[in-house]
C-alpha cells in the first residue's frame, strides 16, 4: 500500500531456512548467479540477526569495494558543490573509509559517539512502523548489499552506498540526527496507517529528498539526492516548491525515476521549525486536518 514497498527487491524465506532475494528481470544483477548468491547470503545475515549482537560482516568482492571507492570519490566532488554545510561537517567528523565498503558494525562504531545512532541490518523492506519507529531510539535500518558492479552509478534499490553515504553522513550531524529521532517519535505516536503514511511522506520529501537554501544557493541534504550520482546534478532544475506540510504529506511520488517535485527549506532552522515541530507534535487529528487542507 505504500510506494516504498516497490523500492526493495522482495525477500523470501524458503522451507529449508535459506533466503532468496527476488531480483526483477530488469535488475542489473539478474543474470549474474554469483551476485545473486551473494545477495541471498547477505539478506540471510539480516534475517538471522538478533538485536544486541554484533552485525555479522557481509562478504564483498574486490570489484564491489572498487565500486564503493569510485562512487565515494565522485560523490565527494559533487558534495563539495551541492551538499549543505551540516552534511559536509557530519561527513568530515564521521570519516567513512574511502577505499572499501565499511561493515555496518563499523558504521555504528563511528556514528554512535557522535549522535548516538547505530545501524541495524535490513534484508529488504522493513515495515514502515518499525523502520521509522526505531529512529526514536537511535537505530537506523540499513541494507548491506551493494549495487551490481556493471553499473556503478545506478541502483534500482537503496543499497549500502545510499544507506551509509546518504544517511550516515547526515546522521553524524546532531541537528539532522535530532530530526530523524523526531520522525521516529511521530511514527510511534500516530495510530492510523493513513497518518503513518503522511509522516513517511514528509520524511521522503525532507530527509530523503530535501533541498535547502544556503548562502544564496540551493543545496541538498536529502540522502536520496546525496547518494545519487545522476540526481545530484539535476535537482536544481526540478520543480522546487516551498516547504509545505500539507503538500509534502499528500504529494504522490514515483520511486522509479528522478524526483521532479522537491520542497525547499529556507534554512536548517526553518526545517526544524516546520518539520521538526510537526513530527514533535503531530497526531492523527492534526494530520487529518493537514491532509484535508491540501489543494
Ligand atoms: Fe533512504
């Protein structure tokens, strides 16, 4: 029922206990049995994971580490031009490795001293109430697999590059981390699926695809833009609208293409005032009013 459901390849547990990731025929790794076997193994790590234990390490090939290194290097160049100061500052302090894919346990070790956030492994789609709810406790669900090496600058699903370069660098900043926590508290507070979807859409148009005015220029802070080599060059040309809760919570989006409607905060303070306050105080009634006010 939620658009995010199409974002992830389905994961199915077999009767013998093994786990199979169902890649679609259009997925770049569909015809690569070695990649598919690795995807199944990595998904199995998350399925078998028990909270409170270290996240098992995923095995990556040299080719996959090279994909991380290439994308990290190219994105860093674009971040210097297009990312907000708070994001760049967080990335500096987090100090992700540039030449190899970090294990999620390592990401947690780097992140926790900065803002208290830790990563949890996800095989694929996590139910919205869990995904957002645990943000309130400082946990972020993350996939562990990386995109197929044949197309290093493209992924149809959120992979470890998106989860870590996009989200962990943002979560390393105390002001963004506070917003993630507030989104989690909102998801825990609301009762109906409609209200939860509204909360998740506001998250989508801010912490995933948000843009912000900074020193007279439009910058990105959303993880979806900042982890996408193609999208980061395009966002300034999109249909940029003012920050508006009713619109963000009700605007339809298509996850299969570049986001063509984006919402601009005038500053980080403005984002905190509008979206932070919304997540801090919203309930089913206030959301129903906002949804009704949408034009
Ligand atoms: Fe994301």
